[in-house]
């Protein structure tokens, strides 16, 4: 029997090592293929989109958008640019970035710009773009190129909600936004302290120095810079970063037993001797409250 | 068929399978890209943003710093390239003017002796 098998092998009818050599060749080939496609000549993305940017570059991009909006007041363009970043909630992304900047001292002084854009977006959230009537804008009128990987810009229609505008040449009939109704302070009129309350049953966290800023019509004013100082140190924060509470709301986390003074940078009285209130003491543990200050223009 | 021939044939088949997988099924994904890799229309809009900011700030150092994210080319060249591209794809004249103004300012811009400061 053994001699028979040996004879068949020698005749070449039965491979000595089966078909493993074929599998070996296949594996070697696949390995070379992967090395070529992943290492030697990987797919190169030279024409990337803003949504693929690294997070820090996305932050930079948002800051640029906010700065450009502050310069041009072109909200439609700012919104289109924000859409390019692919944030699920652009307002939240702006707010989060502004808060992070404030947490680290806002070295680039862009928190205000981000808050300014956030407020404008929130104010216009319910407004729709005024689409010109049929006939005034031809089909596929350019607002911006689409998001395809073609080098040449393509067009999107104004009426569709799908498609991400990628760039904003505005030689075309740019949609006109209805006038924004963003509340703004009356220039030159200092703010007065309307109320100063200790809050012990705040649904929010304790130890907060809560500031609300309104204009003479009692409308909240976003983007108001507040200077807070204590023991030779100071910090700044802005209203409008917690729009879920109020556009004119801002808060600062106090440290117990530290005495603070605050003032609105736009002008107004200095409120001093502010310290975290003790609401109750239970079992030797102090339950700290918050302070709520309301500033209003007369 | 010769065993070696079959062996190399399988290598070629594997090579093809590996490249198809690596290039088409699961290509290298660049999720954390930089502004320098942006498509040209996005880059041009980025330059327009910088021009809009410059229009109000007149801060050439800031503009240069921002432009440096797009390319290592001289800032004025980046702006001029964007100006040409913007003209080509039909940017509004007022936008082109903004970019042109930035280019003009950068042509006479001199870096601070102490380097760019934020």
C-alpha cells in the first residue's frame, strides 16, 4: 500500500503536501496586496471635506466662522459653513466650544464671538430662508457646490434640504434672511442691579453666581461680558452660553468663603461682597446655595 | 499545470484580492485631516473667511497665521490662487474684492521681528 502511494506521488498524480502551497501563495499574495494598498500606495484623500477635519481644526474652523460672521453679519453664510462641519447640533457644538474656551481662560478671545454666533443662530432658528418665487431663480441656481468628490463645483437648489453646501460663492441670489430680532443693549446706558437674591432651592447646581442681563424691554441680552474678581485675581464669562436657561443667563462656580465682585464690562455698577451663601447645615455638612443677580438697563 | 506556476498564480490572485480589499472595501480612512487637505473649493472659502475677518480686523499677522494652516506656500500666493479660483467659479464681486484686498495687504506685509504673535 505504502509503495503504491509512493509510486503515485512519484508519478505526480498526488501532491506530496496536498494543496497547502496554493493557500500559501494566496496568503502571500493577499499580504502583498494589503501592504501595497495600505502602506506603499494607500488611497490618498487630498480633496477632503471640512467634516473630516481633526477636532482641533474643526474648532479652529468654527472660530473662523464666528469671526467672519462677526465681521460680515451674514448669518446664512455662517450657517452654511457650520453645516459643512457635520455637527449634529451646530449650536450645541458652538456652545460647548465656547464653554471649553472659557474654562481654559479663553486665550484666543473667541468665546464671545462663538456666543455671538450662537445667539444669532438661536434667534433665527425659527426663521426660514426666503426662497425667491419660481422664475426668479433658475433651477439649480448655485448657492454652493455640493459635496461630491469632483474638482469642479456643482450646484444645489435652494429649495432642497438635503445636500451640504460646501462653499459660498455669492454672486447668485443668496437667500435673504428676515431681519433678526436679536435683543441688544441700548448703547451708553449703564446697567443697574435689579435684584440680588440668594437661591437655596435652585434646580441647578449650588455655589453658582447666576447673572441675568436684560435690556430695558426686559429681553435677555446674549454675549454680555462679565468681569468677576476676587482676592487680586479676575476672570471673565459671557451670557448666552446656556440658551436652554436664557439667552441673557450666565453663571460662575464660586468657591466657598471667597469674596467676589462682579461688573458688566459694558458698564454698570460694581456688585461686591458676594460670597457663596450657606443655606443650611445638616450633620456638620454645609448646603451651599447660589446667588442670582439680575442686571437691567433702565 | 506546474506546481510553481499554480503557486505564483495564487500569489497574483491573493495580491489582487488584497488590493481590492485595501483600496475599495476597506481603504485607509483619513478622519483627522488638516485644512491643507481640503478640496479646493473649501480652501477657497476658507481664504474668503480669512479675508472677511481681515476686512474688519486689518490684522495681517492673524491672517497669515490662519493661511499657514492651508499650505506652506507664501501667504500671498495662497490668496492669489484662491482669488483666481474664486473668479473662475463665479464668486461675487464683493467677495473677490475682499480676497483682493487681503492679497494686496499681504504683498506689503512684513513679519514681526519677534515672530507671529497671537
